[in-house]
C-alpha cells in the first residue's frame, strides 16, 4: 500500500491512519493532503489515529508537519481517537504535538473545527476539546 | 493490526479498509461493526474501499456478509470509492455485490443514505447513486 486515502467530508478532510508510516508513505500522505486542501479548499483536517497503539517520534513529526503545512494553507488540524497509552508515550517522548488540536473522536473533532470556524479565533493552537 | 477502526459520523458509521482482509481481521470487523450498529443505533454503514486496487472473492463475501448483518439490524450498507478496475474485477469474478449500494465517494454515499432514510424505500437494494 503506497497511499493512505483522504476522504472529503463537507468542509473537512478525514484521514484514518491504520498502519505504521514509513518514509515513502508519510511523504505521499503529506503531498496528497496538501494537494487535497488546495483542490477542495478544506478548512480543516481530521487525522484519526484510533487504530494506532504506538506512536513513535517519526509519526509525531509527520503529524506536526501536516499541521504546519495545513496551517499555511488556512486549514486547521485535529488529531482524533488517540488512545490513552499513546498520549502517555507522546509526553514521555517529549512530543507534546504543539500546533495540533486534539479531540476524543471524529464527531467531537468536527464540532471543534466548526466552532473554531464560527468564532474565527486564531490565537492559541494548543487548545484541547473535551 | 488486528482491528479496523469504525468511526461514528452522526447517524452513520464509516469504515475505511486500507489493507487486505485476512480471516481474523475480517471476523473482527464483522463483529465490531455489528456491535457498533447495536450500540449506536446507526442507520447506515459506509465502507470506503478507495485504497484497494484489488478486491478478491473473499473481500466480496465479507462485504456481502456485512451488508446482510447490517440489514437485519436495520442499517443500510453503502460501498464507496470503488476504483474502476475493482468494478471490472468484481463483475468478471461474478460478484455483483447484490444487496449493497454503491456511491462514488463518501459524500455521495451519505447523501444516498440520507435520501433513503427520508423516502424510507425498502424495495430494491441494488440501486446505484451517480
């Protein structure tokens, strides 16, 4: 498998990561996602990692990259479905995923994006939905 | 990876299949999906297969099983994102995916489910959205 599918859901894009990202796959994902943001004018990107029980520093870096690129393209990134063990690991690795929003599941992530589109707040980017 | 994540999107469930299904994974998916339909009362199941360039008879059988089970639980199944080559293969294999709706992408699949919920039509199950 060389490509992770990107689904358009209204104003947002949804990516479900189910496999460990290796270099090529990660680069393809970054490129595809930015192209999709450009083509669709999406205002938000949801990255579902509920299938991942392990997130290493490489994955953390890729998520950070995606958030940075999307931000330049005027789309916000929300990571959803993070397992508790992954959150523990990320902090222990010293990867607080700054610049990335998080939400417990896709629905809450969408609600977070919708609310941010309405309020148009752009001050802090580490806010967390609960 | 032992489980394919199932995402709840409003009244519907979304499954993105990115890897070849083997026995255990397929059985887990069937079980998880039926449990989710039961727990959430979902009225529709969207199965995204845009990442698959090959669908064999086993995968066709699993999709048929899911559609049958969901139907008993009062939820309709829509397969979305099928690549043209996959459609050709399915027909050549003699697997017309009867009982399963299809749509070109997730958005159209959701629209199809919404329209079917409104009209409440339950006569034919091989209609195709375009």
